[in-house]
C-alpha cells in the first residue's frame, strides 16, 4: 500500500519515487494545496475510494495519507 501511494504521488508530481518517504510531510516535499488536490484525485482513482471533503485538509503527510486510505479500504471491504 505504501509503495502504491508513493508511486501515485511520484507520478502525479513528476518526481522520483526515491525522493518520497513515508515520513515526509507535504510541506517538506514542497506541495501546495493544488498539488494536494491533484494527489487526492489520483489516489481516489487508483484505489477506487472517495476521501471525504472534510478529511482532505487534515492530510498533511505521506503517512497520514496511507493511514487514511487503509481506513477507507477497510470500511469499503466491511460494507
């Protein structure tokens, strides 16, 4: 899951995968709010999930994104 998320971020932001780590914040990676939205849409498409609008602004790091996706995938599987 982590590798897929990093892959989506790398592809969306046109940067090498090696430049992105699980503990990086979006600020450290120099992503602005537009970058964040682009990543969000790409992640939703990749995983077939929908990230709630109120949750999106709270995602500020790669780890938070991975944990949020894990939670949404678990909820999707349970339903």
